[in-house]
């Protein structure tokens, strides 16, 4: 292939993988092997790669496990997260793990949380804490997460009180 190594064909810089037109199974397998060497961003590429392989070649997780060396559960997670964030919605400044935490949410809500993660530079732990606080209708107890303390509750009636 002129101008491109077989493993690089179809790569999207940094945050995923796109299949080249007319890719055959053997080239797809080779691309999967190359993607596993992608460092911390490999999860995006492997998720895209395997999602494509399932649709196009009816391959399964056990075959992909042999190609990549990842566990079946790890591969399932990568496919799920990649399928929930199309390439244009992935944020280079936000970790794959933070995207994974947000994957189950509706896309509009994901976008709001991704904005917050990016602007406040939340760690995955801080993001989980902020999500838990949000679900409880509270602000986080960690001012580094939201900038304001969590609402205090009356010990007798459990109603919120101002702090």
C-alpha cells in the first residue's frame, strides 16, 4: 500500500479507528494487532475496530481476544464506550476512563459532564463523586469538585439546611 503501513491504514489520530474502504479480514486482524500498541488511547481504537469487525465480519469477542490479548470483558467495555461516543464527541483532554464513567448517560447529559470534566479538570474519582452527589440532589462535599460545599442536612428531619 503506497504511503501507508498496513497497520496504520484506517487509523484516526489519537481517539479512534476508522475502517478503510474495502478492508478485508486479514488486514482488519493486522490493524487490531497494531492498535493494541497504541498506549493509553488504544481503548478507543480497539473499541472502534472491534465494533466494525462485529458488524462487517461477524467476528466475536473470543477471536478479538486472541488478536489483541485483551480480556473479553475489557473488549466489551471498549466496544460499549466507543459506541456511545462517536469520534466527533470524544474529548482529547478527557481520559477514556472518564468517558467510560459517562457512557451510560444520554448524549446531551454526557456533553454537559464532559464540559465540566474538561473545565474543572476532574479526575475519574472526582467525576464519580460529583455524579453521586448529583444523583442525590446535592453538591459534592469536596470543594475542589464543585467549588461549593455539599448542602448540610438536619440530623432530625434530614431536610437540607443552608451552610
